[in-house]
C-alpha cells in the first residue's frame, strides 16, 4: 500500500491483524489513519503511532467516518465485525451511496464458504449477478490492489432514471 501511495483507513487499534498492517504501512513510509470509538480508546486499544487517530463517540460514527475517508473497502480474514463492515459497504455500493470498490483478500481460501453463499444467493435470485460481481476477490494483495485500481461501479440498484440522486447513509 505504501509503495502504491495508498492510504490505510482502519479501525485504529494496535492489536490483531489490522494493527500489524498499520505498523507495516507506517514502517514502509505510508499513511495510516485510525478511527476508533471512545470506548475502545479508553480501554487502551488505540494505536498511538499512526499518521492520525480520530476518536469518535460510537461504532456508527466510526463506520461513517471511515466510509467518508476511504477510497475503497478491503476485507482481510477476520470475524463478525469484518463481515458486518464489508457487507454494509457492499450494500451501500449497490444502492449508489458510494461508487467505491469492495473486496476480499481471500488468503488461503478463507472466504471460499462465503463466496459459495454469494453464488447461491445469485443462483436463487436473491442477488443480481451485477451486484455479486461488484465484489473483487483475489488471493494476493497485488492482484487485489490492481483490481481496485481498475474498478468501475455498475449502475445503481433501484434508480428512477438517469437523474436519481445517491441515497445518504
């Protein structure tokens, strides 16, 4: 990311996989912006070595600010919070709230069961193929960043003609 001039915007913690990613970005001379709710900051979970750290009042404020600051949304292997955040951004992209890429770093097939479920959703008519294809999936970071760089958003879901305004989150 640092080599490509891509700024990291993330949850602002110093622990776990994202803390390691933030350290790597900073070590390589990149920019890392953290957004952390006050409750987690008060538990001393905040990364103190970032380019900047924004402390907000709630998880909802955190996600909204991260969405405003980010140019795309990339999910690494993680837990329920990872899925909740990437699915929200994918949904917002479908609705035209933003036109930023969303994707998964499918390291070692981690997201394969989820991708199978998305294929089933599409096959059973719950998800349009266009919206399933919005998700960029690669097993390596370089190909995924290349896919993000070449991303073009499809038409919005449920538009009322060419003059439809974006829905606010």
